[in-house]
């Protein structure tokens, strides 16, 4: 799959303000940056910094309030099929009567016509994604009967089945077991090796600094963006949090 040249920006934001039009102030203001194929980015900042708003703008759920947002050099909305988005746990209706397999199969919907049933290829890709995430044994289980770690693996399997260019995950490490955290990190490395771009919001500074090649620090605006050692300085952290706690390298 073609994810674009590594030296050409996959996503380019120029003076972008983001948020809900009904709000009096943008959640994020005047953001300019470039994201390249294969980038693995941890998005950090205090509560209310605009992290979730940033992801929702990238995936197209929220249109930019101002500025320009380009994908592969194009200012258009046709990118959505190549972006996989996993929202925070509390944004999902876990009582919806659907199985793990059916959720993972949703990753194939972009390749299906309205009336065409899943092909053998779609079924194979879905099965392979579940196997990779070690959830084959619970494929026919209702999502409401799954643990938090199983639910997170299920959505990551859906992302794998989608075969996206860009993966966005909002707080995927919250309330998951160590085995699920390890599997998530392993698959982020798989995405990186495949040229897939990943943006992950997290409150875990140690994980951000040790597991991601780039860090984006937000608080109503872009404080800093780049290698973790350059971004997560005492000065930048004080700007974002107004107090600084030690981050182990």
C-alpha cells in the first residue's frame, strides 16, 4: 500500500484553530506542523488541553475553524477511508448488541459496497487481525462481556483490518492490563515498520518519552513538537502544566 514518500508530509496543518463552532473559544488555536509517513507521535498535555479535539479534527469529525489542513497535499475530505480512529472508552456504547468479530469486520466497510457481503478476502483479513491481537477465542462474544483490555484489542484489530495510512488512538493505555499494553506497543511498531502513521494521546509521560520517536505537547495551543528529549524539557512542561514533575528518560 502506498503511504506516500517518507520525505513528503502526509498531513500538513497551517494556522489551524480547532474546536466546536458552538463554543466561544477554540479548543486549540493557530496550530502549524507537518506529520510524515511512519511517524509515531505521542500527544500529551493536561486535561482540557485539546488532545481529543486534535484527533477528531485530523479524522474529519470536526472541521477546522480556521486555517488549512492538507492530506497528501490535497485539501479535501476523501482521506477518511485511510484514517482509523479509536475514541476514548467512555465515548462508546458498550451495550450495543454487537460481537467482537462484527466490530473488527467494520474495518473492511470502506472496501465493501452497500449490498455486497464480505468477500473471502475480507473474512481472511478480519481473522488475521483478530489473531494478531490475540482475540480469536472471543470473536463471537458480545462487546459488553469483554474486559477493558479485550475491548481495546478489538478496536486495534479493527484498525489492522482497515489497513489505514493513519491510526489515531485516544488514551488507549487507560485501564488496560500489562499484556494489552505490550500488544498495543508491538502493533505500533508494526505500523511504523509498515509506514503507517500513528498519533496516540496519553497522560503517561514516561511511556511517551521512552516509546515514541516524537512528542506533541499541547495546552490550548502547540507548545512544542519534535523528539521527546527536545519537547519534554522543564521549560516546555512548565508552559503546558504550570508545574513540572520529573520525567524519567
